[in-house]
């Protein structure tokens, strides 16, 4: 994008004043090189979001933003129901509650090197990954509904995971307000064999080592030290979330028209929060969040069991589990007063700063862990939320590196087999059922995650704590 089309507020803040049908400004957080590399559609989509009824503050885009469906991926926007605010399926995304969990071990890099290849094989064998992957868990209708309302707590009660995990998961592991009866039979059918699976695309399980510490005091609170082994899992609500998004997107196009909402883009289909469709979507979307939280809890349990086979008596504790694609009711200070808002984050991470009441006591003094996945074969980062993020972007931050090339373009440029071989030569072992999927997720298809997290820090969204280097990647 051409920086000249924006008002430059500072080195990482770019603003478009309201024009046409925009109700609020559009703000993009990025340094100049990141902004120049963004597709023009990021600004167009951010401006379109700013036209939706009831939006407050601004339409925001994070440093990893790229073109998405309706909202830009990396988009954040909040809506006030008292001002006719809306809820948008496109503002949440199709992979509802796609997110990341990171578990910290008591192992060192040297321990991992002794078993790297067999450990990679065991994780790939025991954790289903890829398109259409199915797990060993079968849910009948009653158990499906129990999972959709119980989230990670349901998983723990059935022996998947540990009760102490729940304190380190958003919402305590269970999203309130979920309505299983608002989830279609087709969505439930798609999920009936998919619990405990990674899925495909950019989803993964990585075994990583802490490569560098930026903030020793916070790192100590998080249990991070140089050369410490961690396990990071990135996945979401699988087929169920996609089905919910698909169905309600179609319904919201009709609802928006009936409500007199002039959509700048059909992909921004939405419904008034107070409308019956809006309430049904929120109930189904919250059930989708619970599905993702349960799924990641099961995957974490599976990873622990594999590690137990190699390192009996080891400790692999949950640092945090945070979602990317959600709409949550939160209280934020806007225009000088606290307001209850429906905050959409699509490809963006909640990043509460120090002292926030929703954080567990052990983390509250320093702030929320913000887990940033890099591209396959490059670094990932752990950040911490900053107090300034509240006013900057409704306590939000980036969620990853952000794509620089489409999957189609990546397949034209790279061979999956060569990527696997090149990474193996760099001591990074990749296991995947799909060479095509590996090519689509080539490291070169993504932005420089180091530049993205530095821009987030400079913008006051979240601060770097540690950099992680991958050693094993199980890729869908």
C-alpha cells in the first residue's frame, strides 16, 4: 500500500479519516515496510468495516494484516448494542476460535536432540492431522451438546487434560452463553469424528526451544528460560466452526437487507446484535469457541502422553491458551467512559495488560501471554499484553506472521518435498500427510514474523518476552 493515502500518526500508526459511509476512522498498526507490503485490500476492508452500524472507536488492523473474507485478517472492531451495533460472521471468521496454546516443559534442548526423530514420528502417529483427519473420540448427540456447552472443562472431566489447565485458558476453559441447539445437525455431524485432530492449512503442533529472552522478569513468571523446550499447538473448531460460519453468513445477508443495513461488501453480512438471528449466531459461535477449547485441550493431553513415553516423570504445564477468531462481550473505556461492547477479533489476539481481572493470579501482575506463531521453519514469539493496548486497539495484538503470498502462489514457487529436506538440513523435522500442504505453508509465503512482533511492540500493543525456534513440526 502507498503510505501517502494515510495520515501518519507515528512510526507505527496509520490513520484514514472517515469518508463516504465510514462512521469511524480506520487505523493500521505497522512500520512503513510492513505497510508498503500489505495488499491495498487491507485498507479497503478496514474502511468497509468502519461503515457498519454501531461501530465505536475505530476499525483496526494489526501488523500482520492481510486480505480476508469481509474483515481483513488481523482486523479488530467493537460494536455497541445500545447504538444499533451488529455482529458479523465474517468478523469472526470461519474457523471459530482458531487459536494457540503453549505448554512449557522442564526439558532442555539437549534432552530433545537425543530423541528428535522418534519423537517427531510418535507425535505424527498419535495426533491426527490433515484434511478430513479423524480421531478416536466418537460423540453421540448428548455428548456433542455437552462438549459444545462445556468446552475444555468437558474435556478435563472426561480425562483429557488436567484441571489446573483451566485457569490458564481464556474464559476459564468454558465460554458462557453457548447454545448447542443453535448449532445445526450438519455442523455437529462434521465434528462427530474430529475431536482431538489438528486439521489442515496453517494448523500445526510444534516442539520448540526458547532461543532468546527479551524480558527476563516476565519470562521467569511464564516459566521460560533459554534452551527450555516448549510445545505449541495451533488449531480451531474444525468442520463445526466452518459450517456455523457458512450457514450464518448466508442468513445474515438476508437479515442485513431486512434491517435496512447497506452493506459496502456482501462478505460483511451481519445482523443487529439484538435481532433473533444475531442472538442465535452468538449462541452458535460461543458453542464453536467451546469446541475449539475442548479440541486444543485434547490435543495437549495427547502431546503429554507422547512425551510421557520418552521422558517419564517430565513436566509439561500449560502457559496459556488464547483464541484468535472470536466475538466477545468486553468492557472497554471509549470516549471517556466504560462501555459493554461486542469485540470482533479476526486473526487477532486478545492482549490484556497487567492487572486485568480476567487473568489468573499468577499472571495478573505482568499481563496476558500473547502467543504468536511464525511460519513453518521460522521463529515464533511469546509476547505479553501491555496497558497501552486498551486505548490503542481494545486490548488486541497481532496473531502470527501473516501471509505474504496466497496458497496458490506458494505452490507455484515451492516443492513440499524440497522444503521438508531443506528444513531437515537445518535440524527442523517436519511431519505432514500432504506435500502440497507443506508447499502452501512454505516459510517464504509469510511475512517476517520478527518485524511483525517488533511493530506490535513499538505500537504499544504487546511486548516481546521470548523467541522460540522450531525443532519438530507436525503439519496438517
